[in-house]
C-alpha cells in the first residue's frame, strides 16, 4: 500500500531503518544516482549512514536525473560492479 495507508510498514522496512541489521562485508552494495535525481538527497544520507556504520559500498553520483538517459549510461558501471563481485566470489 501507499505510505498514507501503511505508514508503520513503510517506516519499519525503509532502508534507513534497516542499516543496523547489516553486517559489514555481508552484501555487495552499489548506489548510483544522478545529482538531479529526486532521490539524490536520500541516497546521500544513506551513503553517509553506511559510512558511519562502516558498511562497505560503492557510491556513484554523476550529472543526470531519474530517467532513461542516466540509466542507459549507469547500467554499464553497475554491470562491471556485479561482474567484479561474481568473479571475485568464484574462489570462495
């Protein structure tokens, strides 16, 4: 449901309220956001909280907004991130 219908559920399961459940190095995390994206400030805050909790992650910001032009370019970097992750986990 929407936030108006289920505010407690939204608050319980938002990423910001679940950071304390993360164990450092347990997940490969990438955040990729354009500086004109309406999610930019939220992602910046998430990045700062992950740093505070010493949760490793890749954080990428570049010019752009929440649209296909940005995503078409960013997917290349995200695929490289995941390829590196899966290549490094083959030996484990």
